[in-house]
C-alpha cells in the first residue's frame, strides 16, 4: 500500500505535473492531490477528481499548498461524492474467454466490497477493493482475480469430467493436478497421475472433453501409437478436429495475467 502510494506520485509526476503533491483527508480517506502551476494569472484554483482517485489541481504560482488543501477540505463533500461515482462506475476492459465464449470484462473499484470475479449478466465482473491502486495496478489486480477465478472454475469442471469419462472408459487414474504449462494441455505420467492445464478454461467444453479422454487413454497406452488413437477415437470420434482446434487457438489460450488488458 505504501509502495503503491509512491508509485502513484511518481507516475503522476512523470505526467508533467509540476511537482507538489500531498494528501488531504476527505472523510476517512487520504486523497492525493497534484498541483499544476499555471504561468497565467488565473483568477482562481480549479480541480478535478481523476479516475485513479487523485485530485488534479490547477493553481497560480502564488497560491500556497496549505491554502489549496484548505480549498479542497471546504469541498470535501463534493469530492467524496465524485470518488463514490468513480468507484461505482464500471469500466469495460476488453474481453476474456470462458468455455469458448468471449465475455466483456467489467471492472469496478468499490472499496466497500471485497475483491471478486464472477460471471454475471453475460459479463465477467471483477471488483478491486484497494483504493490506492494506480490504473496499472488495477489491471494487474484484475488479471490476478480473473486467473484465480479461472483456476477455481476449471478445477470443478476437471473433477466432473474426469469422473464422467473414467467411468465411461472404465479406466481409473491415480490423481490429477492442474498445471501451468504454456503449451501443454495435459499429460499422464507413469504413475497415472494426470496433469491438466488450467488454460483449458478458455476452450469450449467439448475440447476439454477431448483432452481428458486423451490423457485417460494414456493410462492404457503410454505412447501415441495407432492403438492409442483408435482408443481415443472410440470415445471421441472428432478427435482430429479437436487437435486442430487446439493447434489453431493456442495463441488465444496462452493467456498470461501480464498481457491481460494492456
Ligand atoms: Zn498424448
């Protein structure tokens, strides 16, 4: 939090706000304000509340920081209202894939609510609580929320599908784990432990079925022999299209929080 505070200052400083930044207490909140000095003789001090919840002030050179703080304090209720409006305002940040569908991602910054990510009204809604985050920080936080949600969702899908297919194929696996590999959808080791990539959460459900069937068949055949593919085909006749789908969509599913929403 402390670190974020200084990152914010630095970022805004770089944006050519000519120095002087400090905070003013608005309700329970310390709000950063940045003063841009005007060379022209301005009649008065003006300010606005920015999206990152800081205040940008334009003031003539002669106005002291103390008197600016005093002006802001006098307008505390208006500032608090603006902050509330900005926090509640949803911002749309591109789309994210979930089970083969692209959903709009809507991010809110509501400090009253804990961080969350959920599918609601045909959109992926993410809330970020921390009030000190910079815009860049919000994106990073949102990406992490989304990744946690992805992993939670895919885990239950894997459990359900592994149960269903191992019963149908009449084959049992030792255990399964979720892996983080970039280009491997699944694997099955000599102990019959199945690893599945959480990024499959972005693929359509039938593609997830294919990967699960593929790995379950490896319990019987530890290779990609003709017998192996015959077994796969028995339970998943369209396996060639599924393979092609994964090959063609690999760049869409190579999702990494760092690249998200940039
Ligand atoms: Zn294989």
